[in-house]
C-alpha cells in the first residue's frame, strides 16, 4: 500500500472521528503500523501538503495536519462509492453520452473518459458511453466548462437480447466476476466477525486498512448494473456483504488503538 493511500484511509476511517486532524508524530507512528519508516512518512506528508491535500498549523514544536475541503470532498465521494452500493430497480432506459472533442485536445478526451467511467458509464463506441443509471445530471455537474460538445440522451433498446449485448460491449464482467470470487475466498478465510472484534488494536488497524485497499478498486470497475443486466449468481453483493461485515467488526479495536496513539502526542 502506498503511504498516501494509507493516510487517506486513516483520516476516512478513524481520524475524522477524533477532530479530523493529527500531529506529525502521531501520523508517523500510525504509518509505522504499515511498515512505513519515519523518513518516508514525513516526505509523503510534506508532498501531500504541497499538492493541496493538507492544511497545517503549528502547535508548539509540531505541525498539525488537517485535510483540506478539497481532500474531504474526494475522500467522501470515494467512501460513498465503496460503502453505498445501491442497486435500485431498472426502468429499462439507457442514458447515453455522445461527445465530440478536438483531436488535438487529448487531455480533455482523457478527462471525459475518466469522469464517465467514475460515474459508471461504459464505452459502447469510441465517443458514445452508456449507463442504465439516471446520472446525466451528474455528468453535467462533473464537467463544467468542458471544451467538448456533449449530447445527453435517454433511450431504449429494441429487446433484452440487445440490452445484454450492450453490457458485453461496455464492461468486462467475466473478469470482474472472477476477481470478486477471489476476494470472496480471501474474505471467507478471515476469522469470524466476533473474533475480529477482539483482535489486538494494532493488528486490527492494519487489517482494516488492508481490507479497504483490497476492495476499493471494485466500485470503480463495477458499474453496479441492475439485476436484470447481470449474470445469474453475480458475486458482487456477496463480496460487499463480507467486506462490510469484516470492516465493521474491526472498527472498535482499531479505533481504540488510534485514540491511544493520538493521546500519546497530546502536550
């Protein structure tokens, strides 16, 4: 795990509930749980501050790090995608985005693709992306001032066979399903939640952050398609259920450990 990812997860899972800020020494000690040495930890924190993810203030001889509003927004968006995997009924309609952007403006084209993928759209064709979710308003909000021409449409296919063909063209569900099954195997190999809840704090914190790291890429690969468009026995919900159960079971021992570390560095 990269130090910056661990820092974000520490703030998202724990430090936000302890004032939303931490002293340098406390952050160094917490990063040591993940085998991040002090020099590397200090470089990572300084770099994140320079990139605008942190505000700092002085308290005595130490700096206190707090996430900026921009960092909190990014963190909260990511956590919503990870923990709130809603699957509402489908109304049978596709939302389509067709864009036109100058051949010279590669950066804008890549921004469009990243944004659409983030919102759960898949590429039906080079400049045509679709989603079964009602997110066209979100597309407009996510791309203010874009230089691209955007056509936003709502449509239906002629039949279910066409719907399923569109899914196959837009998303690699077979590979995603295999990866979900691998994750399920790892999660089912963990101790029962009742045992996780009694794990020593340092170990609980490490495992909890590792769980988030192993799961976080799934919501960004998985468009959370409605059941009507998924293969039978789709493993996504089971993986999410096991992940959330383990994550919640580890919360108390991990948080007690974090509070203890923070307390050691209060003047």
